[in-house]
C-alpha cells in the first residue's frame, strides 16, 4: 500500500488562494504564516508518542494550530454547487403583467371581448381567463403567446406535420397516452438539457415528473398550444405501422352489440349475419376504414364485379384502387357495414342510407353510408366526415389577397344574399363553414339549414331537413325567420319556394349564404331566373357570387423544374406566363407517385355593383352577362388558375382539367 503524507494533503486543502477575498477584519490572514512542522506518519521515530499511564508526555508543548490559509480558487468546493443559481433583483423583474392587458396590447382580443370574458368568469367560479377566451373563439396560438409573455417564458409553435416535430426517443419513452393526458411534448435536446413544451406556465411538478421519466439532468420549459400537442399525438399515432393487430378491434368503439343480436334473429340471412360478425370480416372492414383515414381519403368505394371485388379511395379528388379482397367476401363485407350503419341486411334490392359513428386512430369520425344494388351485388360508398378537415381559416383556402379581402367584406355585410357555386366536391361546404367560423357568433345569431348536417359548428344552430315528414328547406327557412336570426346559411337553393324565401329574407335585413350547382359565377344569376325568381328581385337582393374549383397541389417532396414544351409556349404567353421552365411533381412515395399532395382552390368572384344590378334587371342571357362581368373586372376561374401556376402551386394540366367546362 502506498504512503501518503496526510499533513501535506490537509495543508493543501486548507490553504487559501492569494487572490481569494478575505473577511473584513481578518488580521490573521494578513500576517505571514509560519509553516507548521510536518510529520510523516509512517516513520515512528518522527511521530510523537501519546502520554502513557505514568504521565510521561503530559508536559510536552503542543505546536499552535496553523492560521487559516487562503484557499485555491481553482479547487472545487462543496458550496460551488450553489454558484449557478441566480436571483434577480426586484428592479430587474419589472412590474407584474396582466394577461388581459397584454392581449389587448398585442391586438389578440378587443376590449368588449375582455369585458365579456371577465363577466363570464365572475358568474362561473373557477373558470380561467384562457379557457373562457378560447371558448369565445380567440386564436389559441396568439393567446398562448400572451400567456408566455406574462409568465416570461418562451413560446414555440410546433409544426406537427414535420418529421422532427418532437424528440422521437423521448416521446416514445413518455408514451402518447401520457403526453395526451398531460398535454406535454418533449421537443428536442439542447446539450444535456431537454426542451419540454407544456400548455400551462405553472406545470412545475409535471416538469419534475417528466425529468425523472426521461432521466435528464435539467429541463428548459417552453409554452406550446394544446392544438399543436394533440396534432403531434394524432400524427404520431397515425404513423405507427404495426399497430393494426392490436387496436383494430377498438377502431369502431361506438358499434352497439345489441344491434348485431337483433340482426341475427332475421330469418333467411343467418349465414350472412354470422359471416359479417366473424373475426376476419370485422378486421378487414376495420382495416379498410383505418387505411382510408391514414391515406387522407374522403370517400371509400367497395365495388363488386363479375369475378373481382375492388376497394377504391378518393384522395385529393381522384379515385385510386387500393385493395382487392377475395370476391367471396363481398356479401359478408356489405353485411358488416350495414350492421355498423344500422341498416337492414335482408334488403338487397333497394338503396339504403345510413351513418356510422366511429373512433379511428383516436379521432372521432362520422361515415355516411350509401348502398346501391348492382348487377354483381351491392355497391357500398362511405363518405368520411372528419371535423379536422374543416378546421381551416379563409386564409388557408388559396384565395388571392384581393379576392380574400373582398370576400371578407361581403360576409360582414348586414343583409343580402351571397352564393357559392360549383360542382359536387368543389369545396363549397368548406368555404361556407370557414366563413361562418369567421363571424362573431357571440354577437350574432347564426343558423343553418342543411341536408344533412355534415359537421358540427360550435355556437351555431344547425337544422337538418327531413323531406318525408315535410321538413323541407322552405319550411325550415320560414321557421328560422321567426327565430330572430342575423345570418342564415341554406345548404342549397333547389326550388322556387326556397329561392323565394331566401330572397325575401335578404330583402328584410338578413344575411343569407347558400350554394348553387352552376359552372361559373355569372351562370348563377341565369339559374335563379330559370327557377322562377323575378330579375329585379335578384338584382336587389344578390350581393356576390363565388364560383370555385379544387386543383391538386404540387408535392413539395418531389417538386422539380421541367422545360416548357414548344407547343405550349404561345398558349402560356397568352395567359401571362413567360417562363422557360415550370414546376412539376416528379412522383415519390409521399404522394403515391402522382406528383401531387393536398389541394387548393381556384376562385371566381362576382360582386354586383349598380351597373350589374341594372344589367340583371334586363334579364340578359348567360353569354352576354358573362362578357359584361369580365369587362367589369371579374377574374375568371381559368385566370385565377394560371396565377396559381405562375406562383408554382399547381400545374397547367390541373387548371385545364377543372376549368374545361367554364369556357
């Protein structure tokens, strides 16, 4: 064993550094200190003997204790652990901020909104200002930014569509259920620290629990929005590739078992009912629905052929063949879907309509089911109604800035009719819902009449028509006019009665929004005249018409520039595009090799001024009226489409595909 000079070690530990600060009045430290005698403990000759029982050694002089030496500044001491702590002075903290005043300063809310929220909080004990403002429709990101400013914490927006939105390893360690229950996200690592986002600045104990779960030394706290947290969790859940075997039986949580038992009692169809309830059939139907939701499909088509059964999904407006189940499963698959939609599985000769409420990948969805007898069996089409697909603002729909400004001004008008036209699947409902969500539902009484009610809107009274019992659009409109409405949305103007009541409502001080199935904006005026409305009434009541189409957006993952073909140069020059190359999607796995992902709108806005109102009163034909509108500055669908091409959002082929009928 090695020898150690303990006195030398103790001396080095106790000796202060010459430059170290001294306590005031420390006279001992200012005098030169004589070094004490050094004893080598391992040499018995140099080590003084302790006193023995006879008293020898008691008279020996004990050397005085050495004076306190100056410590070495480079030596680590136990108290150094407290050095990183920082306590700001009260003067440096600044005055305490009030959340309401901060939101007013940042133009997030208006004074009347703050007063209304305070009044609601007084009447509801325990209610917080943030939750009250969220229920009033205040933008959550802007609200959270104000909360972060008050709490002196950084605020971050999380792009949940990005691959690196969170630290994947840490997120997996915490688990999606834990993050969803506590609204917390491990965003990224910064050295030894983990950046963690929560929705509340006072989540101190939650951060401590997250730190223990992740096993990190320290955490940097940032504020995030709850919608971003839920978006990340939903996206991560959708992207789990191998979880179908575990959660497929839980996908359709709202299917009632009693309905299945009742159907089994039907005579003559016991085999179909038993097959429909067998595990392979149930799992396959669930697999179809789950895959459609993952792919972002809007419709599911199950089409029987003579010797083939195919399943197609409508994605971005185009049908793609996705699956080919065994043909012998056709009757069992149809029966299973009928059971889920509470339809009659014994009736295979008549069309049937139903609805399925399901929970798919943690998202609550409605599926509208339609069956139609065909030569080789029943064809089934399911329309997927996802509330998340309409949670978009007008700014995200693809409006040009001028058109967007005009449209926002039109929906703020106190009275008149505003029409949205276009074929089925052109995004009319999304535009109308986004417009209704733009309105101040706290001050306005907004009501809708729809067939059917596809999506639920908070703060808006929605009524569904029932033709069989006489609850038509006209009947519902008459009833709504006695409900003191400010804004009325009519799902569609189909007949003269509905059009007449809508015109009268607009002329008596109500704002009416509705849809028509016409190819362009000027054609809607001619359609109303053909329905039977007098031209002078149309000219007096109609404020604006918006025609729209949806085109596919170029995939950003495989976008590339390709040279313009020689035969297209003159055509593009005529439409204001003078370019040698245009963007095009090459095709990748992200866009299913199509070169497109997502859609955006093309818009044709017609605003009636006094000149056009006089023209409508003269009952012009559609060709003449379209020419007059163009001369008055109306931008047509094709012109707006080529603006999107010039901006690099879509392709010439897409614009020509959706605007062919408008020429």
